[in-house]
C-alpha cells in the first residue's frame, strides 16, 4: 500500500465521490493493533482492509 502524502489526491472520479460524500478514503494507520480478522493475521492486506472498514464505520 502506498501512503497518502500531504499533496496526494485521488483520480477525478473518486475525488468527486469524496466531494459529494459518497466515498471516504483513509490511509492505513496502526490497523494491526485492531487484531486478526477471521483468523487471518493482522499484518495481512485482508485484515488491514477489513480493519480500515471498521475504522470508517466508526467515523460514519
């Protein structure tokens, strides 16, 4: 996963979805601290993806 830098911006389609509140893009923080998902190690892309969804759910 590439980090989101200070000046990073998604492509126009996703940017517009963010503007109208249809898409939230968050960057991985310490999602491994949220633990394994369905027995898959927390360090895996699978668990990081699902843990980020948990974070987004809490934000929403």
